[in-house]
C-alpha cells in the first residue's frame, strides 16, 4: 500500500468535533453581549437618575432601583451561558 493511499484512508476516518469550541464561543457571546448592552443601558439610566436627584433628593430610591434593573439582563445571559455548556 502506498503512502498516499494510507494518508487518504486516514484522512477519511478522522472525525473533527468542534462542538466544545462552538459551545464556548456561544457562552462567551451570551455573557459579553448582554454585559455590553447592560453597560450602555445603565450609563443612560444613571445619568438620568443623577440629574433627577439633583432637582429632587426624594427620587434617590427610584433612581437606585432603575439603575439596578439592567443588571438582570446580564444574569439572563449568564443563565443562557450555563445552559449552553
């Protein structure tokens, strides 16, 4: 048997499994995209909350709650990443 025939037979029998790498990429995207989106949302809400609190100090509680709400998006992304892997 020639070297070329052995190489062709070996190449035909090799199975490439990329599923672990693709799962890792999907999990990383799930967490990173939700983290970036949450950061942009929290930036806008934080600026608006600070502006509202400078005019009325009684709005601190509402501003704090509204600032924390975008963090739930990251928790959902983490849950999706854990379900993928």
